[in-house]
């Protein structure tokens, strides 16, 4: 047996009255002038007015001066135009208390289309408003803490999309000049930590106190950050997840990066002073080795001639004078060989250096800091353009520092030959697939095309102002590059100065 809902006209009026009377929302009916004709029980309970108190009064008895007059003007204009008005008012109870009313007023029209009554329905949303304001205030507090925190904060998803960041992160965006530094931070963490900490974090293994270095463009130098990362799981906000609060969306990673550059620079400053002393000692030994090697080289030539002449004159055994002269040559040759052996034994021994993982930017910056006084004295403007993230390669630290010092010294010698009033030195590093490239460019007189390879020969000096040089600088630079399985060449396309391009792949005995 099926039931059929009767049409509205067939429903008894008592059902309408009982429904409105027991409705959980405050309902009032007024005439066209807003005089109250009826209120239900929920209205009495909400406003504190009994029916005897309120019926016959204007609806404005509930008004509160906390509601701007323009709201009432808009309300009245809307319902007079036979439209439904929805909004929020600050109302007043009979006891004088304030409450926030979410109100809907609908005009009731007669058969001729004129307004006979107004139906008002409102509910108390004071608690909801307080909760909403509390949430906004809490959000504002958290936002203030987030934005003023002296640490980089960035929240991103597995696709690398930034969902939240703070002012420190935005400042880093400006400093790196590439807009979005998240990719640089992730690459530095992957390269310098030795494993993909971001991938592990998304797999559920958080990390902390992982220090990374970013080499800034211009004169910014390197900046160091101590990083920490943890997963943030957010609840499913869809309708399906309303009852299942345990269901979570895709995880996000909260990355914190606290800058520790000042601490690192203090450590590096002490290291640099120690390095300065070690390099000075090394340069002294290398200078002595260079001078003695040059002396041996210069002695060897005449000695070869003497030995050849000795053999030639000794073949004529019939002439006593020639034989005596040959004996003298043999004595000179023997004395020269003794002197040569003495010079060779006086050569400082070469220190065998173990291969370790090195960062070329860091070593190059060390040499620049050590050479700062000489560069300033020569009036050289340095344009330092390091790759922001550079992979470490295996190498000999001291040898590589010497390599860069030889090349910078070569540029300074070039400036001494140049009459330019503006002296510029450019240093650029770039990461290749399996190597690191360094380009050192000066705007000196340049090197003639015919001498591109000759300058790497031992004891070749192309400068007019020798300044006591033996001509071994670029030769030693070539040896160091060879030991690091790399290449060094002079760019033939650079006409306004000289560009040395060095590519290093690293030694094989690093550990």
C-alpha cells in the first residue's frame, strides 16, 4: 500500500502552525510596515521577548547601533523591491545583550502582487562568528610568527610546487636572481649530502642539521644553511572525507633552512689564515724549485756542448795540446755535472697529496681572498660568477689552489703589460655532465695566436716585465690540470684580452 502526499492546499492549517511553531529557527511575520504580527517559540527563546511583549511592536526594536545604517538601508530597499534579503545584523535581546543574527527576510505577496507581509527567519551565529574570528586571529598570529621567523620556511609537494613560504624565503628569491630557489636548495641537498634527503623525507624519513652551501652571484660569496625537513600530512577536505578523518591527502614537505653563514665564515677565516701561511710556504718552496729547475735547465745546455767538444777533441790523440785541452774540458764537464747534481739534489721534494672531494667554487674563492690585496693594489675589478650549485669532484686541494693562483698571477702580469685604465678580471664556474669548467678572463693585451701553445712550455716568458719569473707558472698549471684528468686552453676567439678555459674531471685516488 503506497502513500500519496496530499497537495499543500489539502493540508490542514494546524499542520502549518505546528510546523512553524516547533521550527528550530526564529521566525517572525510582520506587516508591510514591519510591525510584528507573529513570532514562534524559537524567536521568544532567542530574543528574550515573549509574544505579549513583542507583537505589535516594530521589528526595529531588535536593532542595535552596532549595525551600520547603510546595512538597514540596503535591507529595506531590497525587500521593498520584492526581493529576498540575506545578511547579518547585530541584534539586541530584551535584557540588552548583543547577538549576531544571520537573517533572511522574504516579502509575502497577495494575489495582486503587492506586499502584504514580510517573513523573517534568523538564527544566532554569535558563537560561529567568535570561532571564525578566533581562527582568523590564530592564523594571523601564525602568519606573523612565520613571516618574522629568522629562518627560511617553505612548504612544497612532491611535484616541487611551493604551497607556502615566508619573507626569508622571498629574500633568498631576490638574492639568487633566478626567482625560485627551491630547486637550488633541493639540488644542493642532493649533491652535498651525498644522497637524496628530499626523496627519503617524502618516504617518511625526516632529516635535520644537514648543512649545505649556495654560492651567490656577484660578490655575495657562499652562504651556508643548516636544513631540516619533515612531512606534513593534511586531512582530506572533500565531502567524501567528512566522516573518515583518518584519510589523508598526498604528503607535503616542510623545509626549514637556518642560515649559519656567520659561523661558517668565522671557521673559514681561521682556516684562511692557516691556509695563507701554508700557501706562502708552498709558494716559497715552489719558487725555489722553479729557480733551481731553471738553473739546471740553463746549465744542461752548455754542459751538453762541453761534453760534445770533449768527445771531438779526445779523438785526436797525436796532438799534445789538443789532448791537454780535452783533459781540461773533461774536468770542466765533470765539475759541471757535479754542480748540476748538487742543484738537482737541492730541489725541494714534492709533497704527495691525497685526493679528496673538493668544491672548485670554494677553492677559487679562497685564492681570490688571498689575492685580494694584490688585485686591489693593481686596480683590478673582479667579476665573480660562480655556479650556484656545483658538484664536488675528486682533487688535490693545494694543487688546485696553486693552479688558480698561477692563472690569476698570469692575469696580473698581463695587466702590468697593459696601459688600460680599467682592469677587469672575470671568473666563471659552470657544471658540466661529469666535470667542472672554470673560465678566467682578463682584458689585458692578450696572447698572440702563434703563442697559444708556446706559453705552456717550460721557461717561456712572453712578458716584457719579467719580474724575476722563470717562466714555469703556466707549465705547472698544465701539469696540475693533467693530474686532474682535465684540459686547459686559451680561447682563440677572445680578442680583447685573454680567456683561459679549464675543465677538470678529478683524480682517481679520492676517498
